[in-house]
């Protein structure tokens, strides 16, 4: 039986290689391994689906900290669904499950960096980097998205933000 980390990394490698090529698959697989093995458990949330020992989908949330004290915020990145399981709503279901879990923990806001069309289906909306600062300059600012998880969460968070170590590379932004 493969270990869980290897199985989760494999789903990232396969999904991103299928859509963006082998180099991207390796890059995102390396990121996923770093997140799964180097981030403190207090700052990491993972939702995954399985077919026996084979991961079919996975999402990773990590804490995004702001210099100015404020509400608890988690960053969704990366998301992967195995090529043979795409188009069935699995990614959206994992995200919904993750949002519900974060809400249950009292997390105020979730952010992600990706397709507004895809993430808009689960309530993420574009947010200006001046309103919710990303940890690095964005190559595609239109992909910076946020979703409030409680009625009291602010729509903007002032001050710089800091992501977990494995994501702290401008290449991902």
C-alpha cells in the first residue's frame, strides 16, 4: 500500500501533467509534497477522496497570516482531481466540504488564486490585491479570489500577508 502522501502527490502530478504538461505536473507535485510534509498541522487542512489506495481528488488549505492582526484566513491551493474523475463535480464537492469544515472551525475568510469561473461556482469572488494583499505580486490579478465564511468577516484586510513556506515562492504567484 502506498503511503498517503505519495498517493496525494501522485494525483497532483497526474492532474497537472494532463492539463499543463509534465513539467507543471512535477512542479505542482513538489508543491503538494512540501505542503503535506513541511507545514505545521495547525496551519494545514486537507480534504481528499479515494478509490481504495488511489487518491482521486485532493485540496489543500493553508493559513494565510496578515501582519495586522485580524480574522483567521485560509488559502486554497492547490486543487487536483485525477484525470479519469474530472467533470463529475468532485473538485467542487471537495471545495464545498472544505469550506464547511473551515466555517465550523470559525475561520472568517477563504482565498484562492485561480479561475474566477471555476471558483465562482462555490462562492469565491474577485478581490483587489489592495483589499486583501496576496503574499507576492500576482501575474494574473483577476484570479485573486475571496469568500467570506461568516457574516462578520471583513471584505478587506489591510496590511501585508504571509503564506506558509512551501508557497512562499514568487513562481507560484
